[in-house]
C-alpha cells in the first residue's frame, strides 16, 4: 500500500473540483428523470395489461390520423 500526501489545491484544481461537482449534479438529475420516465412507462404497461388502450396519433408529415389499439389479456407477475 502506498500512501501519498495530497498537494495543496491550486485555483485550477478548485475549478476542476467545481466542474466535477456540477457534472455529478447533472448526472443525478438525469438519473432522477430516467427513474420518472421508467415509472410512467411501467404505469402505462400495467394499464395496457389490464384493459384496452387506444392511442390516437396524427402523422406530422401527411397529417393523416391513425389509431393504435393495445390490448393485453392478463397482468404480468412480479
């Protein structure tokens, strides 16, 4: 095992430390957002499995409307 004394932090090191902290904060925010998206997708999937779900979508290119019906027969087990 090698123990080394940390040198005194210069202004550049402090700014690097702040940049790392900001990056960690942004990654935490992204993680929370992905968790929220996962929760929403799970809720939709559970609803689809318990009863029919119909999505009405309009094509952004041609403007034609379409309906997508999703039907599940049983609830998934955990």
